[in-house]
């Protein structure tokens, strides 16, 4: 009996993911991308989760410059 293991690289976070998170939050990316939770968590980690959360908090407080600080 043989076992086949497939190794394929993960897809990187989609373009615009970070800015959409800052603008729309978790529920926004859930609706927009429709990806599983584990995939969205991986994308957040790729894009520096703590930084994005900080920018999201600033944006929610009315600081629209937080969107400009998100890398394209």
C-alpha cells in the first residue's frame, strides 16, 4: 500500500486584503472573500496581524489616514 502526499504552496493573501480588513473588519473580509477561518487567519498572520488590528482600531476611531498606511 502506498500513500501519496501532495505538497502545494499556500496561496498568498489576496491583493487588497489588508486594506479591506482595516476598512471592513473581520466580518467584511468574511463576506468579501468567503474563505474558511483558518485561511483568513493565515492571511492575517502573513500581513502582520497586530499592525492591521492597530490600524483597524484607528480607522474605527475616525482616523482615515490608517488606510493610507496599509501597504498596497
